[in-house]
């Protein structure tokens, strides 16, 4: 059984980012004490101040930093019973032959190794208390082909490792699930639209709902999976994608129907 919600501490890596901040806001309204963990401390402090949370520095690309952050959160806030592993190294579309292998190494170190280490570092305390919930953040690129050559495979690996942890830790009282956002209008993605690297109109056409995802909509799925309402749910992947995955074959038949 999970600890009573009034005593709960949630840790959110990437808590200073678009989806991360939405998680901070949502979990605070649900009464969690929230640790905002990010390598961007200026932003993390602002987010923490805005939502009455506590900021901690972490670089999930660095094993020692993860261990130090997990210890600091426990020391200052108490045992963590909810983890949202949101931090990731994002990537722009390109051809495989144009892959920058310096960036490849960063993506693998942060998204794959870093997410794994984060789950272990924060999960250890959950195992000791026999209760906890972890939500990793994948992506719809994990399910299908995309031009995100390094990022997509690391997100597919996050799905796989989340299922592995779910089974390894299920009988120790820890649930592990993965939320897979589709195109979400975070400040980073909006900036990418502004630079012309992505086109919101093209992305919207690929959705069933005819609109892109809002960060708060991803946060509500994460908050649900962290909550006792999801007490029987572990080892799942939950797309929050406005129906992008569902539209896959419609392009062959003229695309998604317009409302009229
Ligand atoms: N926005 C989307 O459309 C979208 C779609 C699918 C999946 N996602 C996933 O959602 C999550 C959040 O994305 P976002 O759009 O909010 O991005 P974002 O860039 O706004 O947030 C990412 C945060 O992670 C932090 N971060 C990056 N590397 C870090 C590291 N090594 N250590 C600690 N913190 C680090 C950044 O400082 C930033 O605050 C990511 O896992 C991303 O892959 C986003």
C-alpha cells in the first residue's frame, strides 16, 4: 500500500521544462510535496518558487549527480514515493547519415542511461518503504519510424526498461509506468516552431483530434499513474498524443477526415 497522500513526496526530473513544470503544478494541487530537479537551476528555482516546491540540481547524464540529488531530496524532504522521470535530451529531425555522434552519445547517456540510473537511485528508497510509483516519459517516436535517429531508439528503450522495472519491483510495492507524449506545445517546442525546425500545422494534420497536446494534459496522465487511483496499473505505456498513433494508416486513404 502507498503512504498516505498528505505525507507524499514526488521528485520530478526535468521539472524546470514544459511538461515537467506542468507536473509540478498538477502534483502540488493534489497535495504532494514536490522536488523540482533539473540541470537548469535558474529555471528550477523559478518553477519551485512559483509552485511552492523545492529546487534541486541534477544532471541525469552524471551518475554522481543523480545519487547526490536523490540523497539531498530525501534529506531535505523525506522519502520519495513518486518519481516522474521527465528530463531528456531532445533532438531535431535529420537523416541517419547526418548523425552527429557527439550528440548521439549525449542522447544515450541522458535518455537511456540517465533514466535508468534515476529510477534506481529514487526507486531504492521506495523498495525500502515497500511502496512507490514511477512514471517514465517515453514518446510516440518509441512506437514507430521517425527522423529522430538517436532520440526515438532511446525512447523505445525507456518503454522496455519501464516494463522490466515494473516486473522486477512489482512485488516490492513499486509500480512503474510510461507516459508517451505526442506533439506537445511546450516552450521548447514552440521555440522549435519559431525556428522552422517543426511545423505545427503539419503536426496537427497527423492528429485524430485536430489539435496538439498541452503540457497539462501530459501532466494529468502522469499524476493519475502516480496516484492510488492507478493502484492496479503497472508496466503499461500510455500515449497522450491527440490520436497521432491512431491515424497512421489514414494517409493512404486521403488523410484524417475534416469536421464538415
Ligand atoms: N514536447 C513534446 O512534444 C514531447 C513529445 C514527446 C516526448 N516528450 C518528452 O517529454 C519530456 C519533457 O519534454 P519537454 O517538451 O517538456 O522538454 P523541455 O526541454 O521543456 O524539458 C526538458 C527539461 O529537462 C532538463 N534536462 C535536459 N537534460 C537534462 C539532464 N541531463 N539532467 C537534468 N535535466 C535535464 C532541461 O533543462 C529541461 O528543463 C522529455 O522526456 C521529452 O522527451 C516531449
